[in-house]
C-alpha cells in the first residue's frame, strides 16, 4: 500500500466495481455550474458545502456511495464526512477519471 492509497487516492478500480455491483450511488460534490458543464450520467449533484445538511437524505437511500469532483480533493472531504456519519463511502476521485473506470 502506497502513500496515495493511505490518503485515499490510490488505484481503486476493483473497489469501485464492487460498489457499483452493490448498487452504489455516485455523488458529485462540485458546484451546480461545474456539474452542468459535464458529469457522470445518473450521478447526483450535492455540492460539498451542502453535503452535511443532506446526511439524512443520503442515509435514506440505503446504498453505498462513491463521491467525485474535479480532482479528488473535495470528494475526499465529502467521503470523510459521509464515513463519519456511518455511510459506506469511497472517494472516486475526479469525475472524468471515475467515468473511465465505470
């Protein structure tokens, strides 16, 4: 396991596939404007600055979550928030990179 894995940025292709097979939802934490300019089909846009207020809504979905953003930094923060609230979650990184793994 390398430093990128420890920070949540390593190669997660197998983990992402496992989450998708289990019906994971993809939450894109970029701003609404960024999301409109391009996104993963079927993903939900919940900007990072609003995600704490959506915890109960996300929990009700009762599904694992893959977060994404532009580079992986905001999605890493979002994944941490979700995990702290008992939601099974991984940081999918940048949305373009994640789309290529799906």
